[in-house]
């Protein structure tokens, strides 16, 4: 199906309601216009990074680390890495 939108004098497009509903977009959300298949234009809703939160939950096995535990493990790793470099330089 095709729907028509008009470009205003301020270069704004009002997306028809049925198209907004099909894309699942609301006011303030971002969409992408893909011109790579000219003369056709592909339009898609941009996903926010936060919308991906939890999408990999089913792949997690074992304990989920807290931010504090991740920071602690990074610190331990950096200390060990530094110690190894010091040992090699002697």
C-alpha cells in the first residue's frame, strides 16, 4: 500500500496515522530514511539502545554480575596485567 505525506514550507513531514501505527512510532521518536534503493525510499523506526535491555537474558548462564562486581573484576585484572608487565621488564 502507498500513503502520501506533504512536505511543509518548514521542511517537515506529517506521517499519516496508519503509517505511524505500522512503524510503531510516536511523537519525538527517531526514524531513518534509507535512500540506497533510489527511487524507492525505505523508512524504519530507530531502536533505542535501552529498548534492547534484557533481550539476551535467556542466554545468560549462572550468576549475573552487578556493576560493582564488574568494576572490581576489571580492577583486579588491570592490577594483574600491570604486575605481569613489571615482571617481564625485569
